[in-house]
């Protein structure tokens, strides 16, 4: 047995926890996955970092990513968006495989630099679009690839949350254009565009043209001190919601939307596709299910995608024993680390994530110009 | 008791049947409705017309609408779209109240002429947007008016059908630009825009700007002879599907869509609204229900809008005894005929229908130009 | 054209309205139905009766059913349960066809007498189990008959209402054992047992044994005067809810339940059937839909039973234009009057309704004895 | 920091995997949980056992449970039902806390002995009814305890699977009365009865009387050799499905059912409760949701039970990030090990599990006698 792959991980909050958990669970459920060692956790706040390292099972910590990237076998970049480019590029230049959280970068320029760095490296550079790894999404992909939906006519994607509908909700880095790039568009829309490209990219072709609309409902947000008193207000410089229309190469019509103001929706990412022979519908809040219309069926059938023959399911539990959101990270890490171990490509790659970024950028350009724009 | 109002009705197919049925049912369920006499049914094919008149309870038939419009008390214009303007205007000029099917006209110019004729007349001129008269929609209107949804942020409307997804489906007048004006946009989108204006028009204000997209997936369609052999192919000169983004006066974000290619959907008109305090969702295929989020609720509540206190319901059956699509016509005819009898305004008026047409026209203009356009 | 069939109708409240409406609608939608004349409406309160006759389109009224039954061509018995037997039997003895509301009678003895009277007559005697005539139920019947569900293993039926959950809800004849026979069992359970027998009677055979449970949660109810003051309390001598287990001839397992205390349910009659090859689910509150599992499907498919090829639908509207509760009465009246006109059998007959009553009676006997009992 | 609790675990298949995973996940998500060491895995097949120990993170294996029970700090009994009593009792007699899988035992006698052993021990003896630890179920419990549902009138529980609907499905120990006790009743019904007692036990009181029905649809099943050829047929001596009616101390009506023949259902455990003030509905296949009717609501509200304030959720992910079936085991193990560590009671205890067994036994007795029987 070979040495375990050592992991350096930048970021120890939400995504740090999600990926650490995934790494911890691989041996029991994916015995074929390469062995890994959670080696160094990277962050700025040493106390919080030490605490997280202890909890997440890392043996070392570091406050300087530059010192880590060539000391580990794999680099996970889970920091905020404005920290995606520099460390990822440096790691790739050091020959270290990178898994970077989405969206790839806050700007198309930064994303381009990352894509070029990945092209120049001969190690995998992956972008962590985890929703590709929902069993029901992989099952949907199989259906589409096998032609069960026929020619694709309609693609609909929307991602609804409501955590900002209260104007007193606190300011955060995700609301700052310099730190985040964009708002709902980059945070949520990136997932939608990636899933859509993944699912119908081969059948419907590229998204060629878009018309976009970004809206900010609340222009500034409070920052609270420890007693809950408002210390100051900071400007919201990103979108609270976006919508877009899209035209695919084959003429299919796309409509996309995301919001942080969609009252009553917590994490509701839905994808609907209509083809000449069938259709399907997916909702992240019911991620074990896929609604499917194919063949001679008259209505949509609710498929519980938990059978042994369903993607990844044989690794887990018997039929009907549902999995959760976090399982997508286990599957994603399995695929990424297997690619690293085998020296193969990982998909979604930086190049694919760049293509997503092109669409997001086109939506922003369209919003600026008040006109349809070409994506590339 | 006064004399019954005599009705002259142009059109004896789908809409003729729906309105005749509504007229026939009023006495039993809406005893306060003015009495009517189904007097003259108007059409071109004398045999089919005689048969329909017999079935629909009309005592006379006529092939020339011009000879009827000043002989009856009320004129129903249920003909194809290109026949909306001339007879309706002539009737109004003769002082005869008009109920005209939607969309008001195939072109904005024709709609404008109709609106002006209505303004010059002092009798009601109504456009038959029947979905306003679904009890659940009226109930939704009450909730919005009472402020239960707060400030409106998102409005989503889509109308999905699939009757054209088969490329061998027969050509019909609805696919011809001269006869129908537009396709899914005018036929289905008109309903969506009217409902949206009805529901949130006061809270969100007018739709000020739109970006539109029209798509035709199948460019020509067969015409079959009686044996089912293809006689010829005729061009499809309208849209099979449209999508649109909209901005309301208050900044609310709208997304609209309709298709005749949405596999597995028969008559699925859905409206979703998110406000700062709540939200609601409606689907025409489950028209007795409204999903509602208000107050302290955590999730959407499925309200069966069939209680005695619900709009129109006390006229029908006890709680839980659901009504159907056709009941919307009974309610609509009750309101229209009551307005005629009382000499009052009827809403939706030609003016309101013109405002809908402005939005549809703006969507078409936007599609032509590839740019956002102002509605008015 | 022959003379219209004259109808004498006993009862002018809820069911009187439902059947009168059905009769009124037949000519427009079922042109093949025999012509009828709403002739005599029968009741006790002359003022209310006159008013109802006017509204329901009857030309005569009468306070003595005995004087009517041999003067009309068809007798509709829509009175309270304790008035089902005597007038129906008298009518049949006079050679007048009878359509009687359900349940057939308050006691098995009365039902037996009615069945025998029907057997001795050579005119149709029908029991108005209207839910058989829901298009989705007829469609379900087709599926089961064609073998699509295979061998039947499970049948589940429940009928949930909540109009008595408030202990201050007013006393009514439906809560009195002498007038109504039983409570939820006879009023709601009769529908369930009839539907189940209709749907699986041929495949699963008869219900051979049952175990029943009746429960009354509130023992007495107020009677209010016109000012809403409680005048007196009257005892509730019927069940508020029942449950039952059943064994079919083929070994299939049945579970039935009904309640007037099922908070949040208005008129929720659900039927679920599992066979070796498939399954189906129906809910009366969404009566245009049927959930179906057959063949290679993995999950239940939601079929909107509104296509032209679906039972009765071609008489109404295009696909996706949903019908309501009342349409079941139109279909039922069409079938019954067609049978009268043709001198043929009508199903459900008094004999079938008696068989339902046997099951209800067995449930009551089982509850009394605390033991399983044989149905016949 | 104290020494970790050493775990000895009997059983290394489905339940062994579920509990091992739970133990492995505690440190990252429940830092307050006592530390544990997966010490000895116990089974008969040494090769399979070694492989499982490696995968599940156990450092030792043993083939004789008797040699382990007093060498470890905690004993997990996850073996088949007929192995529940002897090792669990021996462990308790040795002063070792026990967590035993459900149902407690194949017979009431064995369950009684286990209950008595637990009463005599002063260490926790828990039965692993994991569905109590679904966040939505704990949330439901809170609602009921706070009186939001009022007086309980109806309780409905059913557990539907379909893995035996194919008569060629292979024989397994779960189909043998000696090894399993009963079939669907003990395997699935035990969960239902425990959940029902947990949720409404205080409000509705004990289940006092039941009427039960057990049915076996397929009397024998094939055993296949490695090539898939039928070697022999073995008799099925347990029920494929059961149904039951129940009466609670307060008069509430219960109906229970489970089946392994419910086509199209994989692991569909539903609980529905109606009270005088509200109601709720739960389905295991959508375990992150609870349908709730309370207060002034008109219809059931779909609550996504994933907020920070919901039970256990703050240990996991942000709102809307759903958990899976396996998380119930993490919660259960957290509670059990915390109780062990603190020397406190754990619920569900052997005594509570015995009370469940009493109900199951009464259902069997009722089925034998064809009569209602008292539970205790």
C-alpha cells in the first residue's frame, strides 16, 4: 500500500467542515479511494484554526498558504472567492493538484488565469461543483445521455434562498463585490449554470447568448457588535437576485434565476428540462428524488433514486434509505482523489468552471448593457 | 322583473361552449345575476352553426355579425384573434356592451383602436381573462391587498403546455401570425401578464421594462385531409415558446415563460410571488388550491380554497367539494352581466387588456432588437 | 323524438341541487342522453320548496311523495337516510325507476327490503355512489381490469373530514342513529366500500371478513336558535369515526377509515391499491389526478386524467382543463337515464348497494362483539 | 480527559455499518460526546469479520460474545433478533451498558427477561429505535408536548416496503419465525408502535386494546446457490404484512399497517396525527420535512426542519442543507453514549421496548383469536 496523500486545506468554516467530513468518511464507504492524511489546515485566526484542526482531524496548522502548497500532495482551496486565484495558481505551478470551491473566481480575468495555470500543469485542477455528485443528478445525466428525453427544448434552473429578506440581516463578505465578485449570481447561479452545462451540454450545445438582470433590493446592511448593537452600515455592492434568459446552440430556451429574497425557500435549487421525448425535474431540498417523464408515461413519475443500481448508492444503504446534502461531498472527493491518484483528468475542471464563469460574466455584461450578449 | 338581456355570440367552438355553459348555469347558482336570453349565435358554417345553436340553447343564428350587433343587448366576441377588433368596435359604436376573448387583438394597433372605442362608449367593454375569477386567485388577491405578503420582490409566471411537441401535430390558425398575432406569447402569455398585473399591480406597480425571447422549434406543420394523409405543409409564423424578464416600478423582478413544447404539462399555468412578509404559489392544474406563506409560518401551507367564506364558493358546494376550470367562466359572466345590468365598469376592461397587450408587444420588440425595452 | 322523461325528485337541499344541476347540464354536454323534464320537486316546507323548484327548474311541487311516484317517469330519492326505503319501494312497486342516494338505508333490514323490491321490479333501481363516475376512478378501473396491477394485495381507503372537530358544531340529523343509521361509517364509509368493491371486486373477490371499530368523541351537541344561543343539547348516537380491517376472498388485506375529526381535511377520500405488478392512489381533493405505478416504472406517475381518450372527458374540455366534484353527478345521471331509456341495468344497483350495506353492517357487528365477523 | 469508552459490537452487516459510521462521526459533529474506541467486533465468519473490522475501524475481533461483554465498556447488540436476549442479558449482568437493535426480542417472554435484566442492572439498556432521533420527529414531539395539536383523536402509522413482492425474491432469516419472531410486524411495526408511543404517549395514554391481522402472501421462497440456481425452497413462517386497529386510553383511534408487498414504496414510514387543535404528517422518505397544521392555519404547512433552532440541526449544516437516514444513528449514539457517560437513563429503554413488544404481541394474539385483545 502506498503512502497516503497529504492534504493541505485553506479554509475551515462551512466548506472546510464539509470537505473534512467527506475525507473522513471515504475509508468506510469508498474503500477503493486512495488513502489520505488530513495534514495541514490553513487560516488566519490561530485559535480558531487550532480548534478546527482538532475537530476536523488535521495534524498541523499554518497561517501562510504559500508555505504549504508545495509541502502537501493535494491542495484544497476553500477560502472566500477573492482568495481562489493566487493560491490555486501557485499550487498548480508547484505541481500540486488543486480542488477549489466555486465559483472559480470573482472575475472572468482571474478565472482565465486559473484556467491557464491548470492547462499548463499536468495535475488535476478541479472546481467543487458538488451538486453534480447528487445520485439523482447523475441518474438524470444517464437518462439524457441515453436519449430518453430526445431533443432538448427547455432548460429551467432556479436557486431560491431567503436569508436576506430581512433588511436587518447582517452584512457579510458575500455582499461585497471586491470579495465575492457577485452575489446570488456567483454564489447560486454558478451552481445552476454548471449543472445545466453538465446535464445538457452535449445534447443542447453551449449557451451561446444570454440576457441578464441583476437586482439589489437592500443597498446597505448593518454590522453588529457582540452585544447585538449596530456598529455601522456597509454597502451591499452585489446582487440580491438575478434572472437570465439563455439560448443554446441547438435553439433550446433557457431561463435561470436565483435569489436570497425568495421567502419560504431555504436551499431550493430546482432544475427542469423538457425534451421532445420526455422531461425531468429535480429539487435540491428533495435530493433523493427525481421526477421523470419518459417513453409511454403520461405524467411525471417520482423516482426515489436510492436503488443499488443508482449512482454511488451501492456504497451506502439499502433502497429507500435516503442520503443527505453532505454525501455529495463524499462522492466529489472520491472522484477527485481517484483522479489525483490515477493521474487522470477530473471533471468539473478549471476549464469547465471557466466556461461557467463566462456565462456569469455574460449575464453581468448583459445587465450593464441592457442587451443580449454573446457568451464567448 | 325586467326583460332578459339578449346575447349575440360570435364564435361557437371551444370558447362558445364555455360561455354558453356559463350563461346556462347562472340562474341556478347565481340567482342575483340578470336574466339573459341566448339569442343569436353567429358563425360562417351554417350547418355547424345550427347544430351548435341547438346545443348551446340559442334561438337564432346569423352569418353576418354586422346585422346582429345592434339587435342584441350584449355582444360576445369569441372569434379568432383577427376578428376581435372590427366587430367589437362596431358593437361599441352601436352602444352594445362587449365581452371579447383574450388576447384583445393580434396587434397593439388593433388593441389601441379597441381601447379607444371602449373609452368613447358608455357601456362595459370587457376582456375575458377568466383566470382572474378562480376562487384561489381572488383569495390570493385579498392576501396581497391586505399586505400579508409585504413588499413584493419576485413575481414568476409560466404557462406550460405540450400539444405541439410532436412535429406531426397539425397546423392551425393559432400558428399563423396574421390570424393569431403571436403564438404562446399571445395565447398563454396574455393570461400570465394579466394575472400578474391583477395580483400585484397595486403593490409592485407597472411592468416598466422587459427583455423578451421568442422561439419557434418547428417551422412548418402538416395539414391533413379526412383520411389523415398530409395534404400540404404550412409555415408556422408565430412563437412556440417565449420567455421574458421584467422589472416592475417598485424594483420587483419578474420572470415569465410559456411553451407549447413543455413535455408532460397540459395546461399548467403557475404563478409564484415572494414578498418581504410572505409568498404564494398557484397552479391551474390544481386550481382549488393555493400555497400560502404568511405571518409566523415556516413553510408553505396548502390551502384548499373551498370554504364558504372563500370568493364565489358559497354559490356552489360545501367545503372540500372542488370546482373545475369552467367555473371561472360562470364567475366571469356573473360579474360582466351584473356590470352591464348596473351600468357599471367591468374589470378587466379593454383598457386593462390593452395594457397587457403593451407588455406583450414590448416582449416582441425586445426580441426583435435583442435589448431591454420600455413597455410604454 | 320521444317525450322527455319526467322526473320526480324527493329532497331539495345539497343533493337536490347536485342532481338538478346534473340534469340541467346533460343536453349541452351529453346530447345522446334521453331528454328529461324536471317535473315535480317533493318536500315538506312549501315555501322553501317553491323557492327551490324555481331555482332548480321544476315546474311542479308536491308535499306527498306517494302522490308523485306513479305520476312521473323516474323517481329520485334524495331525502335523508330514514326516508330511503318506503318511497323507493313504493316507486319500484309502481314500476317507476328509482335513483336513491347513498347509503341505501339506515339498517341492513331496510336495505334488504329495497334490494328485494328492486329484484321484483323490471325497471332500473340505482344507488347514487357518484364517485364511481370520476374519470380518474373509471380510468383506474380500466387499469385494474386490464391486469396492469396484477394480483391485488393491499387496498386502503379513507375518507377524512373535520367539520365536527369543534365540540360546539351544531347537532344535525346526520348525528342521530334513528335518522341516519350510522355516522361517518354510513355517510363516508359507504363511499369507500362501494369504490373498493367497484375497483377490485373482480380481481380480489368479495370482502369476506371484517374487524370494525366505531368511536364517538363528542357525545352531545348544541342546537342553536336564530340568535345563535344554545337552545338545548341533543345526544350524538352515531360514530364520529370508524376504522376497519378487511380480508378479501383472494387474501388481499384491506384497511378502511373515516372521520369527521380529521383536522385539516375537508373532503379527502383516498384510495390506494397495491398489486403484484403495480399500484395506484387517488384523492378526491385532487380528483383530476391519478397516481399510477405500472410496468417498468420505478415510481408513481401523476397522471392528469383529462385527455380526450379518458372516460367522459371528450364530453367536456381540452386536455388539462380540469373538472370538478359536480361533474360526477352529470356522468352518473347520464348513465342512469340512459339505462332507464334503454330498459337496461344500471350499476351501482340496489343489489350492489345492499352488498355495501352488508359490509357496513358487519363492521358495526364486529364493533359490538369485539371480534372479526363474516360479512355474509 | 478520561479514557475513551471501549465498544464491543455484535453484528457487522447493515446495522453494524450504520452504528460504526455513527461512532466515527461523533467527534467532528458532536464534540461533547464522550470519546469512544471501536474496540471489538464480534461475529462468526472470521474472514468477513476481519474485513468488516478493518473497514469499520475496530482494532479487535472475536467470535465469542461471551468473552467480550465484560471486557468492554459498552456492548452493542446488532445481531439478528433471536440473538438479542442472551448476550444482552449477560452483558447487563456483567454491568456493561447495552444498546440493542429493535425489535427487542422475537417473543414477549424473551423481551420480558431482557426488561427484567435491565431493571436489575444500574447501567443504561437502550433499544435502538433510531427514528425517534429524526429532527422532524423530535420537532413533532415538541409541538405535541406544547399542546399545539390539542386533544389527540387520530393516530395513523404505516410502514411500506416492496422488496418481497416478487415471489422469486430469496428466502432470508427475516422470514423465519424462530429467527425473527415475526415479519413485517416485528421489523417494521415495532418502529411504528415505538414512534407512536413516543409522540402521543403522554397525551393519548397507552394503547389499551388492539385488533390485529397478519397475512402471508407467499408461503415459501427459493434459496439460490452462487450461480443463481434454486437450491431449495424454504417456508415463510412470518407475516408479509400486518394491519391493526388500536384504542388509546383517552379514546383516540389508531390504525397501523406495514407491508413488504407495497409496490412502489421502498422505505415509506408515515405517521399522521390529528388533534382537536391541529395535525401533523411525517414520511421517512422525506425525513427532513414535517407537514404541520396548527393555530389559525387553514392547511398543512410543509416545514423543512433544517433550521439552527431545530433539534440536532445546529450540529450539522446551514438551513436547507438536508440530512439523511444515517444521521438518526449519530443522534441516537450521541444520546446513548452521553447517558452511559453520565450514568443516566437512556430512552428508549428496554422497558419502553418491552411495552412496544406487548403491543406487537397483542396484535399477534388478536390475529390468532379473531378478536380484540387487551394489550396488558
